[in-house]
């Protein structure tokens, strides 16, 4: 009865004493103990022994599953055995009863052998007290312990942690209420399993590559976020290699430079400026010189280079994005205005709000989490509007149903300019740094961008269809260079996942908004193509910004 009074009325005070180490050492602790005794006496007078036992069993602490505490035998029955408490066998009921003495050491999730020993002790005690026969106890002691291995918090522990954060933010105090609480989530268990398998396979492949090095800082880690870009619903989340070894959720908390995954926003800023000012020199077909270049900013010189040390000379915006050319992208940002690029990013309301317009912004030299990258990319599937991510679909507490507020994020860009960048990112997969996905068998229409940061420190790939978006990050926790590019480390994980996730799905094209036109363009000059041009691109333009001159390089 005294434990029940503590659990019901004084749990906050008791937990505070445990955390501060002052249990039994302060007047406050003695006062709390006195209150426990007083309340226990009141309970004894107001409730029967059976009622007190029922209250106790409905709220007693029975350990943790992942990051969630288990309270009550009914919840334990669902989490341990996947069944209602009324359907428990004698062996299963005894196991739960045995856990109460020491929930951590006797949990079947922690130590199956200790859990079995404790169950057998309970069964023997029940037989000695004539609650059950000796024969029934012996039969139950020989029953194998079979716990549910595919519970949600086992298959998606990082998502469950994320869910806890969202509950606190959107429904503060709801988990402290008594009674049953049903939480409906956006998690798709099939996609979660595909994501886990893809990360596991990808990291095994990376381990083999890294094993050739003499010195390693530790195992590489990975994070993956899968969402519906139209709604912001989170379908799957992987926050690391092994949750039981590290509960640090890299999908939510690992802040790393996005690198080249930021480049689409540079071109989006360019097209936004063209739309605002009626300019025709900032289009997907615009040409820049990709060659070694030095910039001066704040009296300092900066001489970046392309990832592979190669330069393509005269190159279009589309090809520069597809091949992830650093110099060409910085020049596109320069033509747009570095401040305009920073201003567009600030409009997303993601990450830093004090981002300044300097040349290196074009290469994503600031920090974001994989979740923030996924959020930013939702604007490409929503006509320039950001969709905040969410994992909770609804909550029901008794007869009371609650739903989270679903709001659109800010409008960052026009529908037409957003489409131009999306159309350009299709070339990443069709002919650029993501083309190996096609070679691996992924054939659906999709757009994406690889990302590799300085010194090959972080590897990224972001890719999406109109209905599904996935972000993959690979790197080391201590920020040591991975030594692999986004194409080498992250893209295979993304490809493996998308092939399984979209197997059997019909191909869905990205919808073209009004105000966008298409023309055949010579790839080498960015001008209207002639029948003699060897490399022709079906290019997209904002209406009124199309080139008027024909190619003069391939005339007869």
C-alpha cells in the first residue's frame, strides 16, 4: 500500500531524490516518507485489499523498453508477449510478477536466464501457498519464454524516441495522465524494415572498405529518414548502427555540414531572382566557366576545387548540378548574389537564422541534421512550401480523441522555380553523380542530390519521387573524415531502400506547373538546338526566359 501511495501521489518527489542522491538524507526525504505512510493509511481505510492490489498492478514499474518506461501488468503483457493480460498463460503471468522485485535485472529483454529463474521462484511460491498445484507449477517452469521480438520499439527504437519528444512538445503532460493512452503514428513498419536492412547492408559494405585502412576511429555510423514529402509524415527512421549500443539519434541530433546537398537551393535562389527581375540569364541552360577560381571575401582569399580535381570548362547550370561541380555552383551563386542565397535559406526557417551571404555558402558550409535536410527538401514536392515533419497521427485517451495541428511551413519559392530545380535534379540520377542507382536497377522517375563535405568527412544522398523522400547520412561520430563520397557510401543505401520500398509501384512523373515551357537545347552552348547538335537536352524554362539564339557551334 505504501508503494502505491508513492507511485500515485509522490512519484515526482521520489524520482527527484533518486536523481539527486538525497534519498533518506534530507528532511525533505523524511517528510515525503511520512506522507507516504499517511496516504497509505487513508488508502487502507478507503479501499479493499483487492482494490489496492488492482491499483498497484495497473501502475507498478516493470522496466523499460527502449526509451519508454513500462507501467502496469497490462502494458507489460502487450510489450513482452504481444497479447492482452487476460490471455496470459500461467508461465507468462508468473514472469511478469517476478519482474516487480528488480525490473532491470529480471526483464526478459535484459537477461532471459535471470527472468526464467525469477519466474520459477514465483511458480514455486504459488504452489507452496496452494494457489496452483505442484504439477501445474512444474509444467509452467518447463514452458519456454517467448517474448515479442518485433515490437514497434524494437524495430523502430529511434522513431519511438522521436515520438516521445513530439508528445512532450505537442501534448505536454498527456503521458502523466492515468488510464489507457493510444498513440497512432505515421510509422510504416514495412518501410522501417526496408530502411533498417538497407542501412545494415550498406554499413557492412562500408566496413569492408574501411577495413583496408590501418587506423580507424571506430565503426562508421549512418542515419536515414524516410517521409512522405507531400504531408511531412515520417514513415521510417534509423538513427544509428545499433540502438542497444548507442541511443544517440543521429537522424535528429547529428549536426553536420550538408555539403553539396545544399546546391539545389543555390539554383533555386537564382531562378527566384530571375522571376522577380524578369531576367533571362539565370536559367537551367545558363552557362558558366568551370575552372580554377579564387574569391576574395573579408580580405581573405578562398580557392576551392572540384571534388575530383577535374574541371569541365563551359558548362550549363543543369550539368553543374548533375555533376556536383563546386566552382560552377559558386559562380551561379555569385551571379545570383550570395546574400540572396542566404536570404532564401532563411525563409525555410530551418537551422541557423543568422546565416550570412559569403561564397562558401554555396557549398553548404554550415550544419544541419538529417531531419532538417529532409524538411528542407519537402519544398521541392510542394511547389515551394516547406512541410514540417511529424510522427504522430492522433491520440486517444479513453473517449477523448486528440489530433496534432497540421500546418504548412513557410512558402520559400514559386511553384515554377521549384519545378525547374526538381527537373534539374532528375539529371543527377539519370546522368550525374547518382547514375549508379540506375545501374543498380532503380528505374522510377526520381530526383536527388549527392553530398560530400570537405576532406570526405560526411557522405549524403537525398532523393525523392513525388510520393517518397529518403535522406541518408554516413560518417563518424567524432567527425573524422570518412574517406568516401556520398555516391560511394550513401547512395547505395538509398538505392537499396528505394528499390524495395517502391517495388511494383507505377511510375509517377513530377507534375509540371503552368508557366513552365520546354525547348530542345544544345548542351554545349545553352542555345536552341539545331538538327546537327550531337548532345541535346529537353530543357525547362520559366515562360519568357527561353533563349532566342540558335547554337553556332554545330552549324555545317
